[in-house]
C-alpha cells in the first residue's frame, strides 16, 4: 500500500519503485517455490514473458525458477531505523482510520491533524514518512502541537511515540458522535468484562493453551 503513490507517479521515482517491487516479488517466488512449485513456476514464467529478468544472472538460471539462484540475503539487510519510521507511519494511519470509522467520517474526506511528539527521536523519524502518512491517512496536513490539552474541535488518538489530534469536519453532528462513542465504550466494557471473567476462572488459566492465556492477559 505504501508504494502505490510512487507507482502511480512518473519518472525515476516510479521506475525505482517498480524495480524494487519486482526484485522482492521474484525473491518471494523463490522462497515459496519449495512449497508451491507449480504456482511459482507459472508466475515466474509470466514475469519472463513481460521481460522481468535479472540481467546479471545467467540465461540458464532464468529458464526456470528451479534453476535460479537462492536469494542473496545481503540485498535485504535489516534496517532498524526504517522499521521505526514505518511503525510510526502505520500507527498514525491506523489511528486516523479508526477515528473515521468510529465517527462515520468518509474515507474520501481530507482531514487536518496535529501531532504531539514525546521526544525528538520520534519527531525526526516521522519527517521522512510525513508525505506517505498524509497520503494513506487522507490527511491534508500535519501541524505540530505543543500544548498539553486537546485542541478545541479535535479528537485525540495515540500513536507510536506520541499523541495525535484529528480535526472534526464542520458539518459533523456532535450528538451523533456522542451516541457512537457511547456505544463504542459500552462494547469495549463488555469485552473487558469477558476478559476479566476468563482470567478470574482458574480452570481457564490452568487448562487453556499458554499462548491464549498470555494473549488474554495482554488485552486486559
């Protein structure tokens, strides 16, 4: 989803995005080939028909995915800083979408938002992904918020490394929002009561799979 705006664009940005996408796709096919040999071979041949090959690879290796070399892990080194940037971006987009869903705001309606960063590190990591966050979240722009209270006319949300605020559209019905939020709170309270009952049940804690017990505790 992140790469879509670049693929829709033009020039070098689109070319580099497409090149990386196809590189990842080919290597994913190689990894899955052990478990899905026929499907991955068919997809491999489809890419070849469209001229998607590795110029640095011998032609014999390109004839079949079964003859191709194993993915080079040096091309896919872990980038902790990039992962942190994506985590911030994803948490903001997810939170903004939750606000839209809970308040019945159309996904097509652009919103304004403010962000309060808990530290300079998070603020610095957000800047490289500001544009894509705005695009995926349907946000017109992000302003920095320095106050300790929620701005008038905004709805707060939490994100990884800070607190955000989405400005409510001028045509939204405040009473309708109150009704929806009340229903949402009641639903969450009932879910929490169910979790607490399970954790208070000695038979559940003793006999349920450990992973399920831990998952239930994390929701409490």
